C-alpha cells in the first residue's frame, strides 16, 4: 500500500567526462544501479525486518503519465525507518537498471 510521491532513478549507463589539460578527451562508462524510494502505510502487521531482508524482489513503478518500469532482482538497502504519528515507513530498493515496459 504505497503512498504518493515515489521516486525512481532507472539507472543505466553513467558517463563520466575525462578532461585533459587543454581539452575534453571523452568519457568513460559504467553501469549505474536503479533506485526506487517510496513510502508505505505502516500497520500493525507490517514487518520491517522482512522488508529489510528483501534480497531478490521484483518491483514495478507506474508513473502518472502511464510509463511503467520494472526492477528485477532488486534488494532493500536498509531496514525501513518509520515516522511516528504518521503511520509511514520509507523503503529504498536498488538493483540492476530498471526495464521500461512498452
């Protein structure tokens, strides 16, 4: 039961510029992980330990504009912190680059 305001960084190829003494020489590439941050409604039966132990999950993100992305084989980065008096728990999932579903 996610709350509004999720943020997705789909990951992919990250480029770093290589500068020479007098010119830009080019760039190097490496794969950057995807990252999905969202909040859920925290309830009495919600297990923060179980969420923190996620090590091979598939999550989908649907934007307001209709695009859908899927992170396969993702993991929870930390046990989710909760917000007192608001009933919210913040979850961060990282994994391989997200796949855009067309």
